[in-house]
């Protein structure tokens, strides 16, 4: 995952925390087999609240319309 995140930082020019969120969303979709934000957020590997995770995903989606 470190190699992938480094490669995306170069290509997208994103901040490392945004890249981490992007990969957590991708892995959350795969693990939950769903596109519902609550189910994806439940698979994040951090200590933040479920509501905070959902807000982070929504902010990333607003900034990157192609997600």
C-alpha cells in the first residue's frame, strides 16, 4: 500500500492524508461489498468516530467529482 500511495501522490498531487482516505474508501468498498457510506466507514483503520469518517468521505467526494 505504501508503494501505491506514493505513486498516487506523484500523479494526483494530493496530501498524504487525502490519499490514505482514498485507499481506506477503496478497501472499505471491497471489504463491505457495499457502496453505502456507513458500511464503508465501518472498515476504516483509524480511531475516529463513524460520523467523522463519513464526513471525511463526503468532503473527499466533493473535492474530487470523479469519485
